[in-house]
C-alpha cells in the first residue's frame, strides 16, 4: 500500500478505525472522515506518528456538500485517491411501532444517502484512476435482523448501490465490492446487546463461537482493496462467522 491514498468514512472509531489502521500499517496515506472531531483528530494524529501520513476531515456523510469538501481536501493534500471505503453508518434496535418518521429518515439519510453522496463526490476521480471501492454493509440486508427495519432497509439499499456502481466503474478498471458483517464488537453492539446473558445467547448462534472483531472486517476490506482480489467484482462478502448460511 506504499504510495496509495485510502479514504475511510466513519473512521474515528469501531470498524472504520480498524480498517484505516490496517491500511496505515501497510504504508497507505489514510484519510479519516468522521463527524466526531475529537476522536477523528486523535486517530489521525496517532496514525501519522506510528505509521504513515493521516489526515482527518470532519464531515457529515448525509451532507452532499460536506462530502464534496472532503473530496476537494483529499485531492489538495494528497493529489489522488486510490481506495474508498464506504463505512459510516448508524443503527437502532427498534420495532416498527417504535420507529418515528424522523428516526427512519435519519437512518436512511446517513446509511444510504451518505453512501451515495460519498460515491458521488469521488466518482470522477475513479473515472480516470483505477482503484478499489469497498462498501461496509451488513448481513442484516439479507436476514432483516440485527437492528430495526430501517437499518436492514438501508443496508439492502447499499447492496443495490454497490452493484449498480460496479457495473458503471468496472469497465474503468475499478473493483467495487462489499463486506457484510453481522456481529462485530463495536459501540453499536454494546447498545444492541448490553448484558452478558444476551451476549451468551448471541454467541450460541455463531458456528465459530465468537463475536467478530473490527480487525476481522479490516482484513476482509484490505484484501478487497489489494491486487489479489482483482477478479472479485460486484460481490457481497459475508463476514459473520458462519451465522447466516
């Protein structure tokens, strides 16, 4: 990854941070895009000291204007983008009765609209620069579980977006794929499964008998962003410990 520039949305913590760290460790210049300014700055500073140059850009992915500003900042600092990881997202474990119209719109706006705005901002760069785009989606798009129906719907929408983009950018030499986690140890999991009993019941459903770690997803994203995956295109890679199938 020496000489590559990797942009990761939602990278101040959790899965996004683990992905950005993986790229930074391997020598890529990383761009940490997040709404959380304090965590984002700390992450970028640490990566710059420990690994390679890292830039933090504060942005709300649900703002098309913000994402275009991110793109312009990346190009002004690094001159290019080679890898785009579409990761930022939120989740609530609510039933339809409990989901307000505002909450439905918020989840779709961040998870799905935000993914499109991210692609839209960097689209022309990938028209002229062969690279890799990896969506971090969710097995919830397949099962309808793991969060509310708004979360599952937004992730299913991401799969449609990913496959549509893969048709457009494949002929340009850009690989576009998705990694779909299910149970991964993040702040969101702590909210969805807050007590030890619920965790034990959850682990029983996972054939390899453990909860996934952010590094598991980072490794999959790193593979899809590397040259060894050049014939994998428009695919959804389930990273779920065998739980779904």
